[in-house]
């Protein structure tokens, strides 16, 4: 295992210097879910939530969050993101909404944090919009599924399948 990169030689927190890195195409995919009561999921699917289109609002929140990651995570670089997509898929069999975010950039550093932030904020938005009927919802399984590009190359998490075309 390599050493942590966000510390300087004195052990103080520091932003990683990426000035000498090559500009490459980079992509990251993160996933997570919000578990809930079957009746709550039915309300979301049927569009009966009092606050409106839960999945649509959560999708936009996730996209916006990816673009603002460097404002939230202190040592993240601001990036000129090329693409963000956030998919929210109801899974009735497991009574949950599954979330997947894909973020792309051409740059000197990766977009793993942006993908993870998109999933996290989309999940929080689902919770916020449905909490009036189900405070016991659980945000779960947020993880990096894939990253590609840069010096370290491709990473696919064990048990994860990459989205089509990646």
C-alpha cells in the first residue's frame, strides 16, 4: 500500500501538486443506495411524494454536487468536468433506490471524489424528500466501482461490473 498523498514532508495537510502530471482522459463510477419501506418506494415510483419528483430532483442534486466537490472536500482540486450522469433506479425486490454516478474529465487528476459526492448528495436528497413518511430509510453501500485514466490506470472494484461502454 502506498503512502497517503495529502500530507507534506512535515505531516501537515496539503493539496497534492499535480502540475507535473500528464493531462489524460479520466472517468470514475460510484454507486450507492437508499433502502426504505416498500410503501415509501411505491410513493416515489408513482410520483406521490409531497415534495414532487424525488428521482428527478435527486438526479439534479447529484449533478450539482459533483460540480461543487472542491467546495466541500478541502483538498480536492477544482476540475473542469466534461460529463456527469446520475442514474437512480428503483429496485422493488430489495425496496431501495440504487444510484450510479459517472463523472468524466480531461485533466491532471481523477474524478473519484466527484462521483462519490454525486452519489452521496443524490442519496441525501432522496432521504430529504421522503423523510416525512419514512425516517428509517438507510443510505448504504456508497463505494467507488471504477476509475480509469492517469498514471495508476484502471481500477475495478471486486464484484462490480462497469457500465456499458466503459
